[in-house]
């Protein structure tokens, strides 16, 4: 093991920060993060994948220098709203994504939920960081006010816009699904949500939707059985 690798694994002379104490912009932001995390987990389960990690509103430490700046209270990058890393060990809890503890791995997919206070950073500083330092293959921006979804694919050291399909959805090669908008009720909140769609166009369901579909199917079968017994 190289001296650099050994140094990266050595105990840090400061404590990592896991929470900046700042609330999310709106309730929609909080719910959308939870929804995307759940849907990504479901999409991976449908593909039989277990070698991944999905995080939401958590710190991503990409260098010791950055971690030191955060520990000292200096303005520094915290982390994406939602991110996915493929080909990594799953099955244990992480308080933050610490690159040097993960073989140097950084997010393969990042989704940022825009707000008036973060839009400029998400479109500029963060975008450059994800392209040039993280080397994240796919980057998505969601503007809830404008109802706009943008996607970017990494080409070299910069991003190029992804072309939406006929349904205005964006295909994610990394996740094996498309991202698109859906207007409906989720957790008693009717709004415009970013959802995941399978290659055949069907929507990846939440756990609540799967349960409702199962109940409806049971009711249908019971009705058919009752008719046959008459």
C-alpha cells in the first residue's frame, strides 16, 4: 500500500461533521429526497442489484482538506441532495460518504433540487466540482418552481445536456431507468414530483403504491371467485 493510501486511512486529527444544522428549503425538498431514495432502492431491487449506495441530504467528503475546512466552520461543499454510487459494498449504515474510506469512489449519479438560494451554486460551482473532481457520469437538476428537469452527461471533463425522450423524460444509463415528472398525491401532498420510469414506460412504484396495487388485485380475484361460485 502506498504512503498516500496509508495516510488516507490514518485517523484524522479532527472530527468529521455530519450535520450542519440547516433545515431543507421546503417540505417539498424533504419529501422529494425521500421519494427519490425509495424509488432508486426499488429500481435496484427490480434489477437484482445490491452493490450500491444511495444517499440523501448527507455530507460527501472527497478530500481531507475539504473535511478540515468543514470541521473548522469554513464555507465548503457539503453534499448533493440525492446521490447514487454503484459497485460498492452495501448493508451497513454510513453517517457520511467518505471517499478515502470507500476506495476513492464518489457518486455516479447526482440529483440537485434547486431553490432560489442554491440555484446559482448548483449550476456553476457544484457543476464544475462534480465534473472535474468527482467525475460523476450523470448530473440532474430539478427546478420545482419552473417544473423543469435537466440532465447532463460527462464528456471529458465537462457536462453535455442529455436529450429528453418524447415524454420529456431523461434516460439514466447508470440507474437503468428514466427520470421524469409526475403530478399526483404522495404522502397526502399533491405536487409535481420527480419519478423513475422503467424502459417500457411504466412508473417504478413506491411501497405504498405496491401495497395498494396488491390489495386491488386481491379484491379483483375475490370478485371473480365470487362470480364463479354463483
